[in-house]
């Protein structure tokens, strides 16, 4: 039996020498260490041996098994090293090739303008207040002094979500960010109903109107409203705030002007223009030669709106204003078509 083991060892190691690749190595492993190999057959006959033979044959059999296992591991390692050597010599790396650039995302131009607005108004003490885009008629119109049948509603062609069984209070997509004024005032005044804290917020967000889509009009657009409520706030606070905003946003020498206007939720109301920042007021094709750009609307919060928000108009007053961030972005970058904002065309977006 000892002679048989020596023969198994000799032929096994010889065969291992001849192995050239991984497939052959695996075949060798099955043939010489597998269940049907000569070595394993010796192990299986172990029980038939005499008491004296067992330790001698056992030790020798384990020796052969160890030799096979070590040989296998050494061969596998040698083959791995050879493969690596081959790869290194054959596949040369050109370190002078330029790297692959990882595409970087960027902020949408509209978002850039919004963040700039948050920064400017943040410096002036205004906090951002967000509210829902799906509203009731009550919040979108009625509480803002747009009574049912009010002609000013015709200016805001509305998407209705649900009307059935809701009478005069259908669900709508908000046509402006102003319903947030009521939400904000009610929330802040509820903190101390007898003596409501002052309000100083900006309300950004998407609004929806059923518009004929053209290069100037989209069915969805951004607004940014401002609202300040407190004791003794006057129209000169409004003018000062917006003049200060224009200087921070468009440059220290930017002039502003106000023109009388009408909105149901403010009284008195005004349109708010800034001196054209493209031509410095001399007149160009963007400002149509006037030297001024329309930026938004503003006014003193109507007493009805104050009361609906939980602020007694006898003790409190306030101002509100609304800006169009997309219009500002268009003016800034001379974008001539508002539809670019939502087309997700990289040729447009990569310019910002
Ligand atoms: Zn101009």
C-alpha cells in the first residue's frame, strides 16, 4: 500500500507539471484529489487495514494529500502571476491620454434667479414661506377679496380640479402664490390671536393659468411674492423695501419707479418698474426704448385680506408685492421664449 501511495504521488505530481491552463488545472484537481481519485480510494480502504498498518499508511496518505494540495496552490498562483505579467507587457497604458470628463449638473436658470432672490430678501429679513399648489377657490380668490363673479378673476383663467358638490368653493390649481399670504397670516396670527406677531416673508412657487402658450406665456410659471404685516407699516416702507431690493439685485445705481394700478387684494396698488439694467436707462430693444423694465406689482394689503388673515386692520397694516422670477431671468439673459424653461433642452440649459 505504501508503494501504491508513492506511485500515486509520482504520477500525480508529474501530471501537475504538464498542466498549462486553468481548465487543465481543474481537471487535474478532479482526477487527483476528487472523490474517485486513487488517493481517495486508499483513504476509503483504510478501514480494512490491520492495526499496525493503519498509522504508517495514514501518515503517508496524508503526506501525499498535502503534497497535492500544496502543488495545486503553487500552480494556481504561478498561473495568476504569469497572466498578470502577460497583461502588463501586452496592454500598455498611455498616461498622456486626457481623462474622461464627468458631466456635472447645474442649477436651472430659473432656480438660480430664485436663489438669488432668497439671498437678497433673506439679507433684508424676509423668510421663505412655501404653500400648496392645489387650492380651494376660497383661498385662491375669496379670502383675497376676489368675490365670486369678480371681474378680476377673468385675468386669471383657472384650472379647476374638482367642482362637483363643492358649490362656490371648487378645488383649483393656484393662479398666483397669494393664497399663501392667507395661510401664512393665519398660521402666524394663531400663535397669539390677541396680539399677532409681525409677518415678513417671501412666498415662492409655481402657479398655473389656462393660457394660450406663446413665447411670452406658459401655462405654468413661477412667482415670488413678498408680504410684510405689522403695526404702522406705510407705503413708504413698501417703496423703500423695493428700491433697496432693486439696488441689491441689479446694482447700486438702479433706479425704480411706481405707477398706479389696481389689484383686488391691495389698496392702493402700483406697478413696479426698475431702470433697464441692460442699457442703463438709455433705451434698448429689450426695454423697447423706454429705459424701464416692468418687474412686478405691489400695494398695501387690503383691510379685508388683513382681517381674513387674523390681523385687525385698525391696528395692523402691511404691504405685498409680486415678482416674476422667469421674466427677470429672461430679461437678464435676453431669453426671447419662455417655453425654453420647461423643454429640458440641454442646448438651452447648458448655457447657464
Ligand atoms: Zn434697455
